[in-house]
C-alpha cells in the first residue's frame, strides 16, 4: 500500500477556498498534506479525518510562528501562500478570527493580482506597440487576472455586506 503520493494540480489565486476544500477532502480520505509547492502537493497516509488543512496568503515569518504555537504544522508554501495542518482532535482550526481578518486577506490577494495584472498589461501594450505579436499572451493573462480581481472584489463585497448586517 502506498504511503506517499504527489499530485500536480493548478489552482488560481481566487480559487483558494476550492483548493483548501480539496486539501481537506484528501485529509478526510486519509491523505494528509505533507508538502505544498508550486502546483505540487505531496500527501502521506494518515487516519481519515486526522488533520484539518488551512492556507493563507501571508509570508510573514512571525505569523507562521504564531500559527505553529496553536499546534499547527507548517507544511509548505508557494510564493506568498502558506499551508498548515493541525490534528483535528485539537478542535476547530481557522486562520481568520473575525470578518476584518478575512477582508484583509482578500485585500492581500487583490493587491497581488492587481500588480501582476498591471505588469502584464503594460508589457503586452509596449510589446504590441513595438511590433511583437507574441505579447498577446500578456494581454490575455491580464484579462484572466482582471477576471480574478472581479471575483476577489465580489467576495470582498459579500463580506463587507455581511459585516454591515452584524454591526
């Protein structure tokens, strides 16, 4: 019986909830995230439901240490994304303590997407003006990233609305 497996899978930044859900489904099936990197996830056998997996865009090393003090284990990262796992027997595990921390998280994702989108747009336009037709790829990337920005904006608007209802 295999005790380790690696899966290569692509998720876009604005699909972070979907990615986290998939990682927790794997843990529920008895595959705990052991390491995460760019489009690569390594899992090890565990008891089904033994771990809860969480991820967040936050590269702050102090934050990482803080989360580890809660009994969570850092299992990898990709650019500014960090992945943690914690034994389910320790109780609920959430990286966001309130609505403001969720909104701040979306703001970090939005800022990242905006910068990459803008860079692709500028590179694409400059290269097209210079007669380089392959730069259409940069323009297509900027369109995809703008779509992601719209998704993040929609999630943020929902949280802002929910916060307003609770105030």
